C-alpha cells in the first residue's frame, strides 16, 4: 500500500489570469518604490517662487504617484520583473 502523502504531486500551472494578477502586483510594488525614491529625490516639491502654496504641497504626492506609475508601466528599473519572478516561484514552486 502506498502512502499518498509521500507521492510527489505535480505543481499546478498558473493560469494566464493569475500570472497577469501577479505581474500587476509586481508593477504596483515597483511604482510604490519609485514614488518613494522620487519623494526623497525632491521631485514635485513646491517651488519657492511662483509656487502653488499649501495646495501644491498637498497634491504633489499624487503627481509623484502618477509619475512613478508611468515609469513602472514603461519598463521601470527592472524591479517589477524580479518581483514577478519571485512571486511566480513562490506560488508555483514546481516550475
């Protein structure tokens, strides 16, 4: 008699929909990282002359977020691809 717990099982393949979900999550993580890097680099800071005042300071985070999202969509710095590969490997260890 064979113990079924000891028989190696083939890992299920990820569906195309799940792969796209993982790719989107990886892209979002890269965009979040890039947004923080832009913040520390001083991107979208209020100007000292002819600035928009408090409103500009409050909404600059939206600009940084959209700039980072556009960068990630355009290929980014390669972080999303590394994250995607790690997520796929974690979710589907047999492939």
